[in-house]
């Protein structure tokens, strides 16, 4: 439950001039954290500012930041920093904000502590301890459920708890790594059972929720403590093979349709940075049971984040076309809040660990333009691209590009950077 | 695909006399590996022999075992040894077999290298990287599916692939740690949505399958290489809250009904030790698709392991009664083999890591006595115990005790030790 403080002041400016560029994802009010390296150098923490990365190791070694959080932030993953809890990361944010603010003496050390963003190779921000994926958008469920049962399209528990499944941690990859078209098994329309490269590869536009701190196994996390268990947010592409999914899913849920790969953005926008974008949660009907309810959650539990998905096909690339936006949606409309997800997840005593990753679920909204996966879009026919190409599902060479931006009255907008990946062709089945 | 060798010779005897005790789980033909410690000492690898543990660190330090595998086996988890692949663990087995064989000079060092089993505290054998749980017993599925659809009780894909779901790694615990009754949400018979401690806690008797080696993301594991990806086997209790499960499961599968806790036995019976117990796999109808089929799998893909589950209630404990066996089943009848599980799991390119854990799925057989969870047993009414008590579901204070033994003509039987845990009462919901 971060409050607004001096680090959010809209008048605050950085001595890094590009942080003030109109439309920059990374003004000084943002300060997202990630892990980067350069050839021959160890991976360590960095903070995005304008078109540069503040090298947290260099800043720490120069004595510009100090303390346990600064020490943890120079490691090759953020797991230990995440484990220290929100007060530690909030303290680091205040130090970095002061360091990068206009007038700070650190400006004279720019060459030593800043790395051009184009020179930094971004890594997975944390070793993913566990990955759980939610299904929290009413519109996503309602659209896809209509095929199953037009009169009861929602899963039976949808209005009573944030439905979720355990997903695969080992196959989470950072933005930029290609996604190989997976082999799999499904039932063809003629009833035959097929095995081969999926013919229905899809994206799902979600937020990544990174967990802070740890609760012991057997110890739930009540709503009063749930917000402090969220370290920050990124973008997440929950790649899905729909033919495989339909066949394997009953009754144990998605398995190989999801574990082919999951892409996350490298920058984690901290819970502190998002404080100005907290808005009222959608009204739930019926009201959430008491253990999933709080006054704070109703008033401030949602986040105003505009999210987009764009596609860039090989032909568009050859023709020099810009990526074409096929999803434009708003995270604040998710039926369940991220605090409710945390409390539900731990309600059986499940221990949530630093480095745990939650997927918000496909963030679809009610408008056709807010359909956040091809499974939904395709219900009214394939997408037509500016090149005249059409897409029912993703083709080899297609690149999917997610972006997001938190926007609110009286606050400087902040961005999430990108989560992007190209679909690579299936490999030959090995002997 | 371990072959029989000198380490399996039924005539082989150990200088550790208790290894020859009739009915011992741990004769010299077994040599299961685990992690143990004693107060004030670091955790390290150990191998069970009779009623003792061979301290692998002490043996290595005394120069009795050597090499990369021996070095890895003294670490506080088996992950690195698992990562070295089967040839490494097979080499370690041969060294340890020679060291413990009657006539070996190491006998004079018994006091230095053996720890009484009762003095060793067993730990989780590996840091669980990922945990996936299968559903591979025809009888388990058919019995429980009848309620859903009497004419089509099996999941649609059951005969075509080994159905599975991603489960939770963080909540896996070693035998002996209590299992706290979880809170959860479900729909009562009157239709009301309830939240509170589960009223339908169940066990599921499964084998644990521990993964060796690693395949890169995007790289499947064909059937020819699947057997070598199995480091070894243990017992696994996939604790399940049935009321929570029924409510949360559609359509994404089990979530909080499973992540409350999963118990595994501390000793891993290696794939090498189980070579004499390989038997023909059940005939599959229809035949498995080519990528899930091999001549070796049909001839040798199953394992002859008798598995039991027993219960010990507080009243039985007070009266000095022995645990009462409520499940007695045979693993060789599972519809899918463990090699098929590995190949299926990686068929989409999913990377399986050292320390990954697969649950075999509830190992039920066709006889009433072979029903391997209370959900099945209860279909014909509650269990009646020798004290006159009955159980539809587990009560607080009940202990569930799994045991297993591999048995085959011409081979010395080998045991798995125990996987046991007591049900602890629910805690008060926190504020």
C-alpha cells in the first residue's frame, strides 16, 4: 500500500535529459528495476531512466547508494531484494530518485554510472521460483465461454474467487528470446488424433506480478497484508497453443499448451511507482467473501494501466511497416484485483516466495478492440493487417509486441517498456 | 535404461549385518540416496544400508569414494548430482556397492562412515525446481469419472496421452512434516459459497519421479532418451482438499486443493536399483502415437512395485494399534509408463530440470483394495478401522503412512522406506 510521496512529484525532473522526452516510458517518476549485463561483465541490477540504465553496482561502488537493498540490487537476480520486502525496495527508490534528480551531484558521474539502454542486454529479472496464472477478466471468460455454454459462459467459481492454475516456471523467458513453435497432440475436426507443430499459436496479453517477501507454508496472507506482498509489475505473454489446449485441458487444466514458453518484460515497474495510478476496483456481484474483501481494495485496489499488443509480420518487416496494434485494453477493468489474487493464492497456506511470478490472466475488456488474444479476436474472423495479410493464429516469423502505460490525472505517465518475441519455426522431431 | 549388473546380484551381501535382515527395505541391492543431517552438522548426501546411513561426505573424505559424482553427493541437495545425468549416478552406485560389500576393507571404518538411521534427520532430497502431477491410472479415472459421465468416465485425452497438470513446487515437504488443514472456498450442498477449513481432506498414493539431466527449452526428449532422464523414484502423497477441488477446478484444473502441501519420501530409489523390476507395460488401446511408443517401453517400461497406504488415528495411537492398511496396489498396472510421461512432458519443448519432480498420479488398481485415495474408497462408504472408527475423509491428528516395495522373480526385493505425515488442525484465519 504505497502512498504518494516526493518521488511521484510531477514537477520532479532528472539531470538525465532523455527522461523528460515526451512520451518516454522512463521519467524519474518511474524508476523500474531490472537485471542487465554487457559482454564480459557480470549481470547486475539496473534502473531505467530515459534512454539510459543506471548501473546499480557502479552507483553502489561510487558510494551514491548504500544499505542492504543497494547491496542486494547488485546481484545477478532480484530474488534477494524481493525477499527483503517492500520497505527495502521503497528505500532504494528514494535513494535513486534523489540521485537522479535535477541538481544532484551525481550528474558529474554520469559516464561512470549510466549505461546507454541500447548497450545493455536485459536478462530475466529474477529466477522464477513458481509461476501461477490467473483468469481474472470477465470479458475474456465470457467471450470464450459462450462456445462451451451460451447461458453459463463463466466458470462456475468466477464471481467467487480469482480462478487460477499452477503454470510452468522453467520456461519463463525474457523479452526478445524467440518462441519456438511447439509440437503437440490434438484432435482434428475429423476426430483423428494428430501430433505435430501446433496450428493455433496465440498470445495472451497479461501483466506479470512479482512477489515480495515470503509467508511460511500454512500461513495465509490476509487482504490487509496482500498489497505489501507485491514487489512490482511487468508485461507477460502467456503464449498458448489452442489446439493442444482444447484437447489436453479436461479436467486438469492447461499443461503443454502453456509451458512451451512464457515471455516477460525485463523492467519491473515497482508497486511504489504505481501508487498514483491506484483506482477503485470494479464492483463485484456478489460481493467478495470477507476474506477477499477490504475497504482499501474497493477504493484503491485496481490499477489504471493501458495495455496494447501489436503484431509485426515478416512481410510488414520487409516493407518497413510499423507494428500494427490489435489489442488496446485497460487493466483497471479486471474483475479481480492483484491483492485479491495474492490473498486467494495463499488462502490455503500456500507459501509465496520472492521471485514467484503471477500472471494476471488475459486482460480483455468489453470493446472488440480490447480483446487480448487471437482466440477472442478470431470469434468474428481473422485480423486483417495493413499489408492485406490476415491472421487467425500466429505464423512463423511473426513478432508480438506488448506495451503498457500507467496514466492518471495529475500524475506523470509511466511506461513498462516492451515485451516482444518472434515465433520461430518448429524443429524436426528428434529420434 | 539401466541393465542388470553386479550391483543387483542376489548373492551379494553387505558387511552391514542389518542389510541382510529379512524384509529390510535397504539391502545392498538397493542403495537409495537422500539428504540428511544431524544437529549442528551440515546437510549432505547419504545412502541407506540396513538400519544405517552411509555418510557420503565421510566416505569421500576418507578416500573411499571419489570423482565428480562423489563430490556432488556431499552437497546439501542432490540437484547437482541429478544434473550430471545417469552415468554419474550409476558410477557412484558401483563405488558404494563395492564399498559396502562383504569383505570390503571399509568395514573397519564403519564407525566413521555410518550413521544410525534413527540418528539421521532426513531432509528434502532436492530443491524442487518444478513439480508436475500426472493422472495415469485407468482405474482412478474411471471410478471418479463415473459421477461426471457414466458413459464416458475417462477424460477425453486419457487413452492418447498421459494427462497432467503443473502443480506447486514451493509446498513440497519431506516425510514427517505435518500437513496443516487448509482453509478454502467451496460450494455447499445447499448452493451457498463457504470459506473455512476443508471438510474433505484426502491423500493420493503416488510415486515421485525425480528428473536427471536437462534439455534446453524447445528441445523435446524422444522415447529413446526418456528412461535416462529419470534419476530415481520415491513415494509421494498428493494431499487433496476435495471440496475446494470440485469448486475451483473447472476449467483450469486443481490449484489450491493441491498446493496446501505435498509430501515426498526422503529416500530416492535410483533408476539403476530398479532395473531388475522392469516389466512389460500394459497394452494400450489404441496404441500410443509413434512419438510415445518404443519397443523397449512396451517390453520393459513398467515397474513392479507394490504400494500401500495405511492410516493411524489418534485413538489407534492411544490404544497402541498398528497402522491400518487401506490401500494395497501395484504400480505396474499404470496405463502410462514413466518414460511416456517424460517424453510427453517435453514434447512441446518444455525444459525438464535437475530437481524437477513428477507425480505419477494416484496409483489405483481394479480391486477395491487397490483404491488409492479416499475419494475412490468413499464411493462405497466410509472406511471402518479396527477401533470401530470410520473415515470418509481425514480427521485432525490422523497420520497417513505410505510404503512400497519392488518385487520380482530372481531379484532381492527392495523397499522405499516411508512417506508419512500427520494432519494438523487448521489455524485461525489471520487479520
